[in-house]
C-alpha cells in the first residue's frame, strides 16, 4: 500500500487551484502546506492533499515529466466518477476517455481519465467489487 506520492508541477498555484476543485469531489478534503526549509537540505516546498487524517498526494514546483506518472483516484460510485470527470474538464483538464465501463480490465471497472494542466494522466476509478456491491 502506498503512503504518499509527489508530482512535480510547472505552476504550483494553478495546480493547487485545479486539485482544490477536483479532489474534494472524491472525498480528499484536507490541505496542508509543507515548508521545505524546515526539512532536510534540498527538500522542496510541498502542497499536500489528503483525507481521514492522512496527507498522501503532494505537489511540488519544478520541471514536469507528465509521461512519468499516472494517478488513479478511488471513487465511491459511478456518479462520483462522472462528477470528478466533469469538474476536472470544467477547470482545464483534457479528456482522455469519458466515464464508462473499462471492459478491457473488467466489466465492473468504471472509470474516466483526463490530463491535468501539466499533462499528467488522472483516472477516477470505481471498482464495484471493492465497495461491497
């Protein structure tokens, strides 16, 4: 199980604004800023997002390598996938694929995929078998 991930973004303010609009729709409602000068030498400043007392998705300013990362966010329902997808598009994401069943994985795998403002591939995923239905 992962504890956290950092992604490097080209414009930290733009990315924070984007993720502050999209992630709460997936239940990721906590925000935390970490001042890198308080950590070990060379540690970057970070903007964090999380839920349930954990901050696990972090942004840092720098050179983007969009092909290096794909992030799949858990959704609790197909409706949540649709909502996150629509909000992401409304705040500047580019669609990769619209909400729908991903039959190539499993007919119960429902997802949508977009590129964030830096081109990172984001997927909003509902896997019904992982939610007791």
